């Protein structure tokens, strides 16, 4: 699949939230190329990206193959430790219930996300699993990082899907 | 690792919740044998067990390798569909935040669990992700299936771990 969005290569000198989020966004473009909902994630540890993944649930035919889950597995494998307290996750859209829960279980240090999801997002949108009252692990989240960019790619993907479905239905009824 | 608990083989003629939960319990015994927290899960579809898994997070060094996540991946693979609306999951302990969220994402039909977990369980204990107000998919859960059996195996495992840690500390201080 061709993707109408192009990857962005940020300066390596300024490793702020936008830097890491841009890499997550580039992963989202990889997802689009596989006809997957374009969501990407990276995990940072000591200023280095130790995991980068994109949504693969359709390709893998596995509902658990979200960007964040794949990135968490990678990061734990890289560090040789399943506890990611010293890590920060950057993801293009607010994590779903499963991925938000995975961040609790993996004891992630901090989360930055792009587009908020008040309907299904679970680090502040629909609920906040990072703040379960009796949980041994809590974490903070900051949304809205490169929000417009991350919104545009998701919107364009779903607009395209809707158009394709409409065209298919028109063809079917002819 | 030897496990002091023995597998139970229920009659194939009475496929009620206890039947499926017994198979989940047998998976928990497999987890213990690997020195993993003994939690097991099975997924039923049309009266047949299409997925059976146990916690492997320590062995796999992967915080996402919980019994339910592995069972969901298996079931989606078996059915060739990531939507598990016609499936029921049986798990020995109330699912954690990640696994409860995965059940939403995989559109599970129904959930039975053994031991309730008011602290971290997210299908009614700490919160109920199966009932997020704006979610497109909701599901019901029933707890307390073979609760005593599922409680005993978890309690015995953690008692053993506490004893081992105590003995290690005593040796270290000598």
C-alpha cells in the first residue's frame, strides 16, 4: 500500500517529546503501508529508542498485536527485564483499554500520546488505568503531542476506508 | 519444578462452567511447573476448547505474556477472525487491567473467572472495562467459579515464594 504521508526525520540534537513522537508517527506510516490502522509507538530509555512498533492486528490476525503491546515486548526483551519503570512510551493515539492496562503491568515510567481518545482511551479519556486507587504502580500521561499530525493520518485512513466501502457497495448493487 | 497440586480430569459429558474452569486450572498447574504465577485460561467456542494457555511472563521475560493474552491470540488464529464475540473465556483469577482490556478489544462474548481481585481485577473488581460507557463492545463477567481451588493454588505459590525469599535472606546474612 502506498501512504500519502511522508516520514519526518527530526534533528538528533533535540531529543524532546516531539522527537520521540515523530519516530512513533513514522511507525504509523509503516502501519498504513500494510493497510493497518496507522498507529505507532516507540519506547525511550536513557535517551535511546529501545523499541519501535506499529499496529499489526490485521496482518497478524491477532487483536493483541497493537503497537504498544509489541513495543513493550521488544523493550522488555532488550532490557532483559519486564519492569519498564525507567522507560517512557510515546504513542500516536491515546492507548486503548488493553494497551493502557499493559502499561500498568509493565510498570512504565511515563506516557506521551498524540491524539486523545475520550471514547476508548484509558489513560485519561474514558478512564485512567494509570491511576487505579489500589494499584502498586501508577504513572502519568501527557496527551496532545503532535496531535494535529497524528489526527490527520488517522482521519485520512478512515476516510479512505469509508470511501472504499462505499465504492464496494455501489459495485455490489450494480 | 514440581507442583503439589494435581490436575483434575472432569467428565466430558457435562460441559458447564466448572468443566471449562477445570481445564483453566490445569493450565495454572502448568504455569507452576515453570515457576510462573499459576494462572490459566481457556477459550470455548461452540462447546469446544479452542485455546488453552498459562502465564509465561517470567519464562518469556515479557510482561504481556499473560494466560488470557496468549489464549486470545490462539483463539483468533484458530478461528481466522480476531472478533471473538461467539467465544467465552474462563480464567482462574479475575483478569488484570491489560487482559480485561484485551477482552474488550477482542470482543469476547462472556467471561467466567475464579478468584476475584478487588485490587487489580478490571472486570468488576477495581473497575469494569467490560462496561466502559461509550465502548462499542460490552461483555458480562461471572466470578467465583471454582474459587476455593483457584485461591488455594495461588496462595500456596506465594507462600512458597515468601518462604524461599526469607531463607535466601537468612543465608545472605550468615
